């Protein structure tokens, strides 16, 4: 924040990765343990850890608070989007025949 490149820091990739990991772990556990407390415990612990990463980036002078906030939003979005895409009923099937190879897409949209 204090160097000549301080204005170029947006958004925090470290924060985005930490929040994506926390959120995707939550959604994965939520799918495998829908009624248990484990997903919520993982989300709580993961969010505290991810917030620690974000705070450390600010305290180290590498990012502004808005940078880590944007990183948290992007990370949580990606951490939600990717697990949700695994539930889409679309299959990509590789096909190999004598004439060549290709892909088939099957599913309901």
C-alpha cells in the first residue's frame, strides 16, 4: 500500500483462494452430510481461517480492506458455483470409433 505499485492491488488472490476453499468445503460436506453439523463447523472454522488470511494481507500492507473484501466475495462465489455445477445433469461422453474420436454432450437443460 505504501510503495509505487500500491494502487495496482486489486483484488486479493490470497483472500479469494482462502474463501473459495472454505465455501467449497462447506457445500461439498453439505451434499454428503445434509442434516449434520459438520458442514457448519467446517464453514465456521474455514471462515475464521480465511478472515485471518485477509486480515494478515491488510496488516502486512499488501492490500487495502476493499481488496480483501472483493477477494472474499469472489472466492465465496467461486466456492459456491463450482460445487453447484457438479449437480447439473449434463454428461460429456468421449467417443472413439474407427473413423476418429469426439465428444458427445447429453443431458437436460
